[in-house]
C-alpha cells in the first residue's frame, strides 16, 4: 500500500466531517463528535503510513495546475510530516475529550463542524507546497478561529474577543500577503534567469529556495519583515499578541486546539518553512530573535498576576511561542539546526500545553469557575486531573528529565551561542522568562490544587472520556523529550538537503558573522550538542550549562514558598500589595487595552479620521464644488449668447470682422 497516494484524505476527511456535523449533527449522538474524531484518527493513521514510507530519507511531492502560474500541491518533507503527526494526534485527543466536555451544549453539532473545519485548514496549511495555497489555508484557519472563539456568540465578551482576534490577525495577514506579492514580483522579474523546471510554478517552495540567491538582499529583508508580520499575528508575537489571552472566551477545548496544535503554531511553522529566505535576508533572523525573546519575557511577566486559570495558560502560550521564534532566530549563528531546535519545542509544547488546557477544562467542568481564587484543595477530589496537571506543569517549567526541559534547555544553549556572537539581550530575556515560567506555572498548580477550599464547588472527578486523553498526554509530557530528541534532531537536520541549498552562500548574502554549517551528528547527541562544526557545547561555562536547571527548579521552590501551604514562608503581599503600581500594571496587561483602544484607536485613529473628514469636505469637496459652480455659472452666461436667431449671428460676425479690420489697420500704422 502506498500511503502517499491517500495524502489528500488527511484534509478531505475533516472537511467531510465538518459538513456532516453541520447538516446532520443535531440528529447524531453527541453532535456528531465521533465523526470528527474518526476523521482525524484516520488522518493520523495515513500520516503514520507516509512517515513509515519516507523515513529516514524521502519526501512526497504532488502537484496539479490551478490557474495561471499557480498550482495546488502537496509537499510532505521531514518538517511537514512531524507537524502532520503532531496535529492529527493532539487534535484527535482534544476532539475525543470534547465529546464529553461539550455534551449537552445546544450548539454541539455546530461546534464539531467548526472544529473539524479548523483541523482541516491547519492540516492543509502544513502540507501546502506553495506560498499562495499556504495563504489560502492560513486565512481559513483565521476564519475558523473567529467562529470558535465566538462560539458562545450571545455572550458579549465572547463576541468581542472573536472580533478582536479576527481584526488583530488581519493586520499580520495583510503584511503576509504583501510579502507574497513582493516575493512573486521579484521571482517573475528574473525572467529567463528564473530557475524553474517543467511542471513547476513560481511560488512553490522549492522554486523559491532555488532562486533566493538571485533576489536583491534589500528585497529579501522587506519580504522577511512582511512574512514575520504575518507570523507575529498568528503566533501572538509582540505587538500583535493582544488577541490571544482574550481567545479564552471560547470553550476550553477550543483554547487547547488554538494554543497547542493549531493556529498559533502556524506562524512558527511559516518562519521554519521559509527559513532559507530569513537566513539570506540581512538582519532577518536577528529581528526574529529580538521579537521572540521580548515576547517571551513580556508575556511571562503577565502570567504572574493572572487569576483566570485559562489566562495563565494563555500568557504561557504567548511566552513559549516567543521561545520558539527566538530559537529559529538563533539560526543566524548556528545555521539550519535552529529549525530543529524551534520545531522540537513546538512539538513538545503541544503535548504539555494541550494537557494543561484539558486539565484546566476538567477543573472548570467540576468547579464551575475559572477563577483560581475560588478554588483551592481541588486535588482531594480530582486526583487524576491534579497529578496529570502536575506533570504538565513540571514539563512547562522545564524540570529536569521532563519533555519541556529537553526542548527549552536546547533553546537556551543555542541562544547563549547567539549571544556570544551577536547580542546578549535575547539570552537575558529568555533565561528570565524561564524563571518566571516556573513560578507562574506552579503558582497556578498550588493555588488550584492545594490549600483550603475557598468556595463550595462540585466535588467530583471527571469521567474517563475526559481523563483518558489527559493520561495519554501526560505520558508524552513526561517521556517524549528524552526519547525523541536525538532522532528528531537528526531527522529534521535533513529537511533542506532535498532542495540542494548552499547555506554557506546564503550566509554570505545575509551578512552573517559566522556562516557555519553544523554537523547533524552533534545535534543527535541531545540538548547541548551540535551547534556548528568547530563549535562544541563543552566549551560553555559550567554556570551556563546548569542555569536552565537552576531557574526551573528555583522557580518551583519560590512558588512553593509563597503558595504551597506546607512550605509557605512568605505572603505574596510582602512582595506586591493591592496598591503596588507594578502589580496593577501587570493585572492591566501593561495597559495594552488602554493604549491600543482608548488612545490609539479612539484618539489617534478617530481624531485623524475627523481631521481627514474635514479636509475632505471643506478643502477637497469645497474646492471641487466651487470650481463646478463657477463652470456652471460661466456656462449659464454663455448659454444666453446662443439665441438660435440667424440675424444675431450675422450681426456678431460682421461686428467681429469690423473689429478685426480696425485692429489690423492700427497694427499696420504702428509698424509702418
């Protein structure tokens, strides 16, 4: 059986599931949720089959003509297949969980229709073989997120959050589209120099890779900035991150999909897919690093003060996405290894973040509240939920030997190498964000599951339909990192080998200080090996090697000293009281809403629109109205001369001749 022949079903089956749930779900058990589960499970099986065929060497390429110079195609290389496996696996578990979590909701059929379409859009994006098709699915992902965030559309906050997400991500999407147009224009202007084989099309990734060398560096930088703008919108990077915490207004299962397996990972995947272009663009990867590192520390600080359990996880997602972007940006120094580092954290993050969100949903389902201040002592009644969330929190905090430790530790290692060559600031941001991550993740766990009960809530554990996915994800959050890191790095290291890219030449175009190509054998040895040929992690100072462990474990201990009843030695009010301006600023999210809405939108934009309206009405329209009135008036006077009487015309003609003769006579007398 050739699994690659059925690759199209990976997207088509969720689309069919969406249609069935939308039209017939209200007649089916649990809104047709089992159909959505079955569609993604079959997609997972097909993805596993394709993986078995192309591992360790091989790719799948299929292409059909669409229109003009564009095609519709499938590209499954190492980068795409690991994403397909992750999305189908994690989403299958989330859909299965949702069949119980959403049970009884009157709009359950609509939910599964939108969720299945959301899954199809993400999967279509992942294996697109060209940038235009990628953008089409990218927009469909944005539409589905709008529908799902606003699922409870009768709730004003949900409707507002959906609009905010849609409009904010549209800013990035416009930049993304501008980047595509600019790239296409550069490619077609190469004319006969365009390196393209029969049956290929200009915006196919392999054609883009082959022609990067011929595009002017300044154009590459502009294209990279536009693509980064699109990635920042989808992946919640500063300053287009404000929509992501508000996306918590949707069902928890939606939050799990958006924050773990779909949508936000699309932006990171875009930068990874276009890594050769970013690598060749002067300052392209440096900008990616700065944006990612600042986003990591910025969002982590807000996670310290949030009380909504889902918002804590939302800020965590924004921060971890910053880690992924910073990892990709480190490619300016370590080369293509950065793709493996960033995507490995993306995959690991999907497991423990989906676990944490589903755990949060289980807690909310039992306590009927999102506010951690109304919880406390939940572990006594929800042991499975509590201990699986404990595993997820340890992984998020980067506790040694857990999945998150391996991926996050490697990011900090490569960022130190980046710091040695380019700039120390991103490393400082990331190591600080790692400390804050450990603190807020266990602040959340201690406040929710330990201590005294602070309200009267339903004292029961969730059913096994909800607990089953939690246990599976907890196993991956515990073991995946240590088992997979070596083979994963070695496999992803080969991704761009299929396109015969010369990273030495791309480095020269990009103006990198150290245009070095790493050796994949070094990468396969684990979390601190293989940055580049001639560079060894063993040369790092001892403190740099153990610092990730210190900040992870230290952050957990700090959280325990403030929030764990048995170990509590300090009261949080000793550090920050209700009137503390820093705490108030964090609770307000650095006043982003006030800045973006009250000041920028309502003052700057609205004020500018009033001024422009006055200019339009008084100046532009006024001048045109005056000119048209003058022309009409002049025409009215001239119309009176046109009497239609022949005698009047003859008289005027004779009078004109007389005047002309007199003028000629006078002129002749003067000159003679």
